[in-house]
C-alpha cells in the first residue's frame, strides 16, 4: 500500500503569530495560512517547534490546530504535532486530543519516547505502548525535533515504524545524507515518506527519493523551495540549490523572530513577538541582513520562476 494522502513538495513548519500582549493572533494566522497556500505548499505542519509548541498550553495547541485545519480544509492537508509531556500517559492524552482536531496525521516527537541516555530498544518498547492506546486507523508521523535533545531514527527504527503501516510522514533533521539514504531504503514500498528539513542535503535527498522539504526556510523562501522540489528532475537546479544553502545560514540569526520580520516585508500583518525569544534580539544589523535575503530571494525568483 502506498501513501497518496501526503503529497511531495513543501510542508512549512508553521509559525504562530502573537499579539503585542503575547496571545495567539488568529487574524494574522489566517493571513499566514493564505500566504503558504498561495506560494505553493503541498501541506501544512502545525504546532511544531517553529510554532513554539513548548510555549503553548494544551488548549492553545488544540485551538491552533483546529483553526489551521478549518482554514486549510479542502485545499491542503494539515499535520499536527504538539505532544510535549514527559510521561507516556500525558503524551497519550495530548495525542488523543490532537487527533480530535481532525488533523490528517498526528506527528510524534521522537525525543519524547525515551530519555537521551536510553537505548533504541527502550524507545521502540515505549512507542509500542503509545500505539496500543491510539486508534489503529489514526495516521501518524514522526518529527526529529531538536529540542530538548535530538533523537535521530536509525534504519532499524525507521523500518520498524514503516512496517507497522501506521506512519506516513517523517520530518528528518539528521542533516546526514547517509542516514537519509538508509531511511529511504527502510521506507521503500511502505506508507512512510521522508521530508528533509536540511537545505544543504535537500537536492541530493530528493534525487535519492525523499518526498520534499519541511524546514524553517519555507517561512521565507517558500516559492523557491516549491520550485526546487517540483522541478529538480526537469532542469538543472543545482545553482538554485547552492543559493538556498547559503541563504539558509540566516536560520542561525534569531529565528523565529527574523522569519516573522521577513513575512512583514512580504506584506503580512504580523508582529515579531515570540514566546521563545525576545523580539528585541532583531537588531538593526539583523534587519539589514534580512533585507539582503529579501533582495537575493527576489533576484532568484526572477531567474527561476
């Protein structure tokens, strides 16, 4: 059985806009959803780390997921993460609530299922316990979230998950083409598709069979990532890939504050307020760097789109 419900292409890790008093800004969120869809995304990944999920309470996570699903309905699929509890019991409760939002798939965080020092066998055993308490028809996925620590799936763990038939989406953050290649081999012939979060390995991973991109820069250069993931087999896009790799260094600035600032330059009515970082970190120098990114992006769009 092959996975046809989750198309290849760009799946942005969604931001959560906030008002000046740090409440979820739903009008701005609706504008962001429309921006993503207008710029060619294949689906939306809501309530992830870029959404500041560890700084949203459960009811906020549920409300954001429901809102995104409602506004995107009939246009693109929506996957949702957001289980942040340390205990398996707490996670099952969160995952059950998230599933009730009508998300097309519920995404499990790989580092929630075992402590950093615990083995892969412990991780698989804990995953089995969680799966036993979730409806068997519920479509699931994985996100190798970097916080609070990064747990990268091995080929063995990926194959175990793929062979259950329950997993459809894997957001890879390994930044390691060998690990990606191993995972793709483990996923072959199953429902599970791999979406790369890392620009430096993206083009090569697409050529090896990954389904697309699900990373930070889709919040800024969405149209260009749509081009790369859609047309890499039709024309030589190595030059575009090289420029996207250099552009992606901006991730290390003050994300997600800088992404919200960039989207302001795209015309979105959104504050730079975040709960994870102070918006005051966006210095004048950083703003100038973001202006350069905008100019580079516009030049690349004229050349490639």
